C-alpha cells in the first residue's frame, strides 16, 4: 500500500521539514562551571559532539530565569537566561556558534502558565482583589458560603486540584487561581489582549536574537471554555483527550486564532522562523489542525511515541500521521523519548501490550525490565524512525543507549509529581539524569575535574560502559549506530521528506517499506528470523546479519 508523502524539501528554507533535531535537556547535558548543573558553557564545549553525531538542529528546554519548581517550565522572566545556565551574552555566543557550525536552534516557550514568581503574578497578588493585574491570570471566587471550595473540579496534571486559594494582602482568605500544572505555575488568561501582545513581543525578542524556531509548551491548553465548566466523567484524563470534542481546557478551537497570529510573526522574518507544537490531542486529524498552512509548522506525534513495540500498532500510528499531515501539507514529526516520558529503551524492555504505553508518569514500574532486549529493540527502533518521511527529534542520551533510572533515592527526586501524587508517582527524574561523557566513575565527565558540587541527580555506576568515550570507535555500540544512521540519512536521496510504500507481502510482525529512489527498511518485531529479500545491498543493520536472515527485534536498511 502506498502512503501519501509530503513534497520533498525544495531548498534550505525548508530544512525544518526533514531535520533531525537533538533535544538538549540543558540541566543534564554538560556542566561547564562545576556547580553540578548543565549550562551554556558546557553545551558550547560539546557542540562538536553534536556535529559529529550528525544532527541538523538543537532544541533546548527552557533556559529562562526560573525557580525550577518544574525544571524551568515555571518561567519568571521570558527575556533572560537563568544564571545557573549562563547569561544572555552566552546565549548570543551560542547562537552564533550553532549557526557557524551549520546547525539550527529551537528554544522552548511556555505560554500556558508563568512562574508564580513572575512579576505579573506577584503584582496580581499584591494588588488585591480588584487590581487589573489579576486579569492576566485566571482568578475566581471559591464555592460555598465561605468560598472555601475550589471554583470547579479541574485537576492538576501533577496531581490534586488545579486551584489554589490565595491570601489577600489584608490577610483574609481570598479567591482561587487556576494552575493546570503545579501551584507555582499559574495559568495565564489568554482572553487578555495584553497577554497576547506580550507573548508576540517575546517571540520577536528571541527571533531577533537569531533563534530559528520555538517549541510551544502545552499548546493545546492555552484557551479555556467560557464559564470554566466542570469536567464531565469522560474528561478526567490528563494531557490527552480530544476523544471528547468539547473538553473545557484541552484542544479548544480558540487556540488556532492565537497560532495564526504567531505564524504572522514568524513569517515577517526573511529567514525561516518555525514553530513546533507540543499538543497532546489524541487523534492525528486533531493534531493536523495545528499545522495548517497558516498556523504552526510542525507538531510532535505522540501516538508514535506511545506506541508499543508491535508491528500493527506502529504501522497504524505511522499511516495515520502521514496521511493526516499530508492532508494539510505538513511534515510528520517522529520521536521516541523526551524529558517527560520513560526512556524508550526501558519501555521496550518490558512486555508489550496492544494499546498505547503509559509513558508520561512513572507509576510503580509494571515489572522487571530486560535491558538487553530493550537495547536490541531501541537499535531497531531508531533505524525505523530515521527511515520514515518527515522530521525526527532525538532525546539526549538515547544515542548512548541510556535507560530510565527507576531506583533514584527518594530524597533526590525533584519532579513536582512526586510530592503532588502523595509519593505514589516517582515522576520524570529517571529520564533526566546527567549525561555520561567519559571516565570510569560518576560524574563521568559531566562536570569538570575542578567541580565544586556533585551532579544534581546521581548517575548509576553501570553507565561506565555507556559513556560517549567508551562507545566511540566501537562498531557495535549504540553511539556508532546512531552516527552511521544519521550520516546515511543525510546523504541518501530517499530519506528525509518524501513518501513510503509498504511491502504488502511482508509477514505479520514485520514492517517493510520502500522509499524512492532505491531504499528499503525492514524491521522484524517478531521472535523468529525472517528471510531478507535477495540481491539487496545492506546499508546498515541493527544487529550483525547472517545468511540473508533478519533475526527478531532487529532492523535493516537495504539498497534496492
Ligand atoms: C510539558 C513539558 O514538556 C513538561 O516538562 C512540563 O512539566 C509541562 N509541559 C508543564 O509546563
């Protein structure tokens, strides 16, 4: 079966349609100044590694001044850099260097909420019940004679109610404010024209500085239903819905008008400035609405990220994304991991089910992990992903074969989910550990030798075998597989944008497709070996191949 593809990128202006973008979780990438936290100097020093890896662009998680209640997704100033990461002039130097190396840079914007330490929110609290500053957030009186029950039944994604009651400047218990995430992340009121103007000005600030693109945090949450109605019984799902067309705070029609305005801002620059939506909206057709021609450029495809290691599940996720995106002329965007989900190597090392995998939270692990199996599948999975039409996001450390660290000592856990879930959900720290670069023991070159502090999360000693240094030059390593695959993807005319045609003769548990000109990808998700088509040249395989057979949980790229 042929699946509609997208038009191949015509020129460098369209780089974003097929780019491989590397996600830098700055706190954990490389510590340049020895305080145990990653920073811009550390990243600057490691840029040659990223060039050598073969990626086209970087996406850096929020780098703004922040109390770090939610890893920087609680922004206190949208036009500066947090001192723990560096300065604005470090950022300028970084952007220049990134461009000099032929890479592009995306940053993160957090428009659904600010930090409770943002001057706007502080002014809203200090100004009393009737001040104009309150209109920038969502304040409401409580329910009941004393107003001591929250205004509605909305839930925080991190657990508990989505409302917190404030104490007014005169000491009385006051109204409540909405926070779909932590209480330190008050939701902004997107009905306010002032809010709209301010965020467009923030976009310009960073685009003027040379940033090539912006990832939009919880893009599907910014607009709330008038009157803030209660959630119905079927709406009590977190960060996913759209099965319900009229959810009171996810995926509302009003967000599209905002993004049309943002697109006009991006289009006012002579060189491309692009957006990437983090919109968890369930169906591909809903996602496609965010990337219509006059809206955002790209959007993460979470159906693919959450799909289990099953041929049918993956094929359905691939087909539905390709056809929904093609219908609006946008490229599909694939990723296997990010800073919010259990690392895919660990997910794939567990028994697979037919449905989507619950990746957002790390509830008590559903069972032991077979890391060898997870590694084998992760090797196959990256060959599959890099062979698909469209763009790809890699999450730092996946190229080293890092696994989710599920036994971090409780006293080290920092994700707000841990506290807000009453210690039932360990949260996302396990995928956010500092990168192991070199050496035989923690901190594995993450911090310089003269470091004053240990890294902000402890690395497992077993990562000794996974450092970038240990893997470099080892032909069987994950890192060398990524390097080779990225090189081939860059030079092979079939890869990147385009179309794919499924091989209708493939047996169950095997995904096999061709891409013109002259490329075939075969992935065996079953247990037994399957014969490879004859007379084909092997470009790359995830495991050593013998006698024309592709073993289980393995993938191969072939020249036709
Ligand atoms: C999605 C981000 O990826 C996540 O890390 C963050 O906690 C929430 N949005 C809230 O900003």
